[in-house]
C-alpha cells in the first residue's frame, strides 16, 4: 500500500517544523501536543546513523508511534550513509517527507525516485560546504530542499554566517526551476535568525533547541514564526 503524504504544497506562508531531537523524550507525547497547540506546521525527525554524522538518534519505530499520535506531517531528515536501505521502512512507518543528503554514499536520483514511488514527498539536503549547483540536475524530482545552516549531527549549534548566501543561492535555483519547491532551513534557528533565513528565501524553518529548551516553547515557536513581538 502506498503512503499518502500529508505534506502540503508551497503556499506562500512560513512553516515551522519543531525538531524533536531537543525534546524531553520521556515526555514526547506532551511535547508534541504542546507544539501542535502552539501552531507547529510539521514535525522534524532527525535520523542519525552514527556514521554519516557522529551521533545516533531515532529509527522507524518512533515514526510509527508518532504517526499514530499526531496528524502533523512528519518531516524525516535522513542523516545516514545509505539512505536507500531506510526509505521503505520510514515510508511504511508513516513519513510524509523523506529528505536525503546529496553527500550520502547512495545515488541521490535513485533515492528520490524510490521515495516518490512510495507516495512520499522528496527532500534533498546540502551540508554547509556543499555547492548548491549539485541540485540543478535533480530539481525536477525534488519537493523540498533542506539547507543546513549548521554542520549536521547535533542540536543547539549556532546559525552559520555562511548560511544566508547558501539559502539565497538555493532560492535562485528554485525560482529558476519554475517548480513549487519548499526551501527549508535547519540549524540554529531562533527568533533572531529566523528573519535572516526568511529574508534570504526560506519558507520553512526547523527549530529544536530554541523551542524545546525554552521555558515557554509555545511563545518561542510563535516568535520564530514572527507572530509575536520579540522580547
Ligand atoms: C542537526 C539536525 C537539526 C537539529 C536542529 O543535525 O538536523 O534538525 O535538530 O536543532 P537546533 O534548532 O537546536 O539547531
Ligand atoms: Zn534536521
């Protein structure tokens, strides 16, 4: 049976995807309910294999549990060396978007075709030192580009100074393609850096630490979404 993605089409509004990497995992249901109530648009789930990045995180079982718990689209970021091994398990678990890294060992186009064949939206991520031009031959197959604004592996890092130029370059590629492709930015997003990423061309923002480590996650989310004046 094909997965039927809940991921919406690009619609001109800014979407926020809290990253559960920074959530209190003993309270995950409550944490998800709280950010949902506060207006989260998607849930960002970081999958790390201890090889592509020097950290381990979650597997398909967590995605399966979240799928039963929430109606939010599940934005699954595969920071793994061999994404082809994991596309089917995560699609079956209920991912709505599967993002692979161009720097992985597998062929990106093959991965995108495999994701699409399972009825899941396709994402491609580039690390901070990767030239955005690698995306050019792939644009036809991409629903979302995930620009890393930190070196992947850990939450709570600072937004890189080099990120706005990278975001602008990807925005130009998307505009030139004429396709409706999300531009999501991941790493170091908070109320101060969100406007910088948006001005550079982002229309979706991942935020982990700034939301889940805040004393008031709902307020933090609204500030990132630029719905509440900054304190
Ligand atoms: C980093 C992950 C991010 C991370 C973001 O490797 O891909 O999604 O959770 O966390 P913050 O917002 O804390 O930088
Ligand atoms: Zn991520």
